[in-house]
C-alpha cells in the first residue's frame, strides 16, 4: 500500500472519531512529531558564524539598514 492510500485511510478513520480528547491527543502527537523532525534538522552555529552575524548586524546598523522598534512592532501586527 502506498503512502497516498495510507493517508486516505487515515483521513477516513480520523473523520469517524467523535471523542474530542482523542482528537486533542492526535493533534498533540502531530505537533510533537513535527517539532522533533524540525529540531533534528537544526545544526548548531559555529562561533565564527555567530561572530560573522554580529559583524554583519553592526555593518547594517552603521549603514542605516535597520527598522525602528516601534515600526517593526506595527509590521508584526499585520502578519497575524
């Protein structure tokens, strides 16, 4: 059985669930697994990379390539 067929069977089973606590558990499991997969792909930054990022941030600031804090807060409000 291929993955598409398995997904369809899973969706059909999920649609039959009427227990809210079971749905909450499944949602939690999915979130945990997605987080674990994402964290597995993360790689620590080297000290040199960290210093390079700081140096770049200083250059950006010196060149005026920054956004004031209040302006950024207003932009973030539109993202939601």
